[in-house]
C-alpha cells in the first residue's frame, strides 16, 4: 500500500482486507495491493475486518455511529425512528451476509 494516501486505515484482525477512509471522508475496503474490494462511499461507515467480517452502516443513518435513535421532545411522539442506524455485516467477498437491520 506504499504511495497510497488515506485519512485512516483500519488494520484487519485475522483477515486480509483493510478498511480505509479516503480524502473525501468516504469509507471503502482495499487489499494489500491497493485494489478496491468495496467501493469508497458505498456505505456510510465500515468497521475493520475481524475474522473475515466487518460491520457496515448504511447511508440511511443520519445520526452519528453511536446514536441509534433520536428522542423528539418537541412533538410528543417519543422516538424518531427515521434517524436510525441500519447496520449489517459483510464478508471478504463484499457480500452482505447479515442484511441491514435496525
């Protein structure tokens, strides 16, 4: 990966792929030769690979990765589930092995 410029790279644990953030703050997955496995920007966030799997968050998430729902105090409707982090799991073949769920 020499000569490649990324904002962040997450080293894998018992896996062969790297999760990286490009200069436009988009997440993607690359191999040790710099080949793109998951296109940058396909997911809002990708965790580092561990044992061949990584957690991903869809672009439908309008909150931070640490917030899964917003309490809407102004409308007295309780939780606003339009701002929920939909998460899934991908494998090293970039297949969604656990579909997105709330």
